[in-house]
């Protein structure tokens, strides 16, 4: 951790989507590392949750739409960051069925706006564009998808992430990205869990809403498996990748997977069972009819990240579920959640 921490100390880091679930954990980690953090997000409902467990007073918060390229460019030109993490997105698969146009515009055009806005920045050294494991054409194969596998998507969300990857690759191969000056890479992570997530139609937030509201708990696909991992796992990968891009842009400007090691898979119903068990709550689920198509199996192959970045998972899936449950336990008891979040970050990087 110390090498990573010393690298980020006093670095000017810009994060789009900084008030979202992953964005908030990335902000907290960078503050812990001593970075100068700048955020750009919509001024929406995420902001309240972000301020509840982020030390947001140490962040320069800028609010705007990623689709507003003029505002984005002005913000970046004023800040002139060294490192950028692009997380701004419409991240919910179910929502993409309700608002396909907005999902595709946000996830594709938002990425395009970011890449275009970066091209003339003077001090930029590395850009990490976060897409998704769902960017792959999912044939439900067991070996896990590699970065060289075919992209695609049968739903608007997956298609938007695949499209963002294709646009990124076109800029890279057409040499519209100046690798003499800075590196640009994409990061594809598996399903993440962790404290502070209140998004709709995600399994852990749905668990918590059923507890708080004393309501029945529904699961669409109890037997589906996903590459579950704690949110700090991909966050550590993003941080390591940005450092590598900073030091050697030509070598590391490419797509990267960040997922659990081979053999680590759990079904949705097992995740729910372990989560409630950690909270000492007895609760059963009701299987609901899904309103949209969902894949039953999705796995990533992260050997490239293991070998060339030196990244690996620190926490097992069961450990990740336990740490997530502990966070929400503190939240329910109304303890100092900002302090606990910082301690959890410390504990993760120590591990």
C-alpha cells in the first residue's frame, strides 16, 4: 500500500460520477492517500448518500451532465488534472429497459465527450475509463471472458458499454490518443458489493430496503451466478492501472479485467443467505418474475491484470459479504460511518 499511497500523494485527480457508489469509495480512498480530488457528477439523489459517508469537504465538487461537453471541457481545463477516472454512467441494467436512449447516450456519448475533452489537456498523464464486465457478448461460457473476447450486448446497458469500448479502441488504434503524452485504458469489473450502495434493483441494497422497510424480499434470478467482489477490489485495480499508465502509457493503454480468481462464484441466493446471516437476521425470499432477460452465468478472466499489473483480490467472496454486512450494521446503529469507512479502507489495503 505504501508505494501506491506515496504515488497518489498530492496528485491532482479528477473523477466523473464521483457521487455514485464506486465513485464515493474511490474518493474516500484517494483522500486517504492524500490526493487533491476533484469531482464531476449530476446534482441528483446520489449526492445525499455521497455526503453521508464521504469526507466531501476535502473534494472540489463540480456538478454537471457528462453529456454537456462544453461544461465538461471548461471544468477540465480549469482543473488541469494529472489523472482521470471516468465513472459517470447510467449503471443499472433494469433501468436501461425503461430508458434505453438515455442509457446509450450517457454511457456512449459521455465516454466520447470525456475522451475528446482530454485530448488537449496539458498535464494529463493517465485516464482510466470504467466500463463493465457486461460489455462482452455473453455466451455463458465457464472459462471466463478475456480482454480479447468478442464485445456485444443483448440489452441497452450492455450494448452501451460495448459501444463505449469500441469507440475507445478506435481512438487508440487511429492514434487519436497521444501515447507520447498520456495513457488511456478501459477497466471491466465484475459485480461489486459494499457499504453505501442504495441503487435500485441491486441485490444488497434490495436486502437493506426489505430490512429497513420491514417488507417482503423478492429475488428475480436466485440461481444466477456473478463474479462478486468487494468494491475496494476494482478500486484498487483502477488505482494501480492509472499508476502504470502514468509511468508507461504505451505499454498499459488497453482493456483490463478486474474480477475474482477462478473458481470463486456464488449464486444470488447464496449471497443473500450469507448477508442476512452476518446481520443475524432471519429472512426468506420470494422468487419474482423478471421483467427483462438476465444471463445466468457471467465470469471474467483476470489473468492479464494478475500478470502485468500485479493486481489480485485481497478478500474472498465470503469475506467481502462479511465486510459489506458489517458496514451496514454500523449504518443501522447510526455509528460514525465516515470513520468506519476509512478504517475499512485501511484494513483492506493492509490485507
